């Protein structure tokens, strides 16, 4: 019976120690992330809008204002990652 009590005590102490160390690691990680974000924020890259190459807009089917609105909407929705290559009326 004494061996079981000793084993259970060691198990409880070991699991408590592991749990405490994991809490420390998690909190230190969160603190490190907060410090890095505060003192070294990610640089925001501003991309120039590329010229829109549209055959329909050049032919006069789509106005320049409409083309500019479409390009601005695509840029806003995609965060500057999207690129309009062709605009067609359906």
C-alpha cells in the first residue's frame, strides 16, 4: 500500500510541476510577443497601384471613373495584393 501512495504522490507532484512550467512558458511567450510588437512593429509595405490594362475601357465601353472605382475596390478588398488585368462587360 505504501508503494501506491508514493507512486500517486510522485505522479501528482510531477504533473503539477509540468503544469506550472507550461504556464510559465505560455506567459513568457505572450510577454515576448507583446514586447516585440511594441518595440519592433511589422513594417507596412505600400504598393503603388499598377496601371490597369483594359481593352474595354480603352474602347470607350467602360468609363475611366468606373475603371478607377473597380481598381480601388479590388485593392481595398485584397489589401493591395490583387491586380486588375482585364475588365469586361457581361
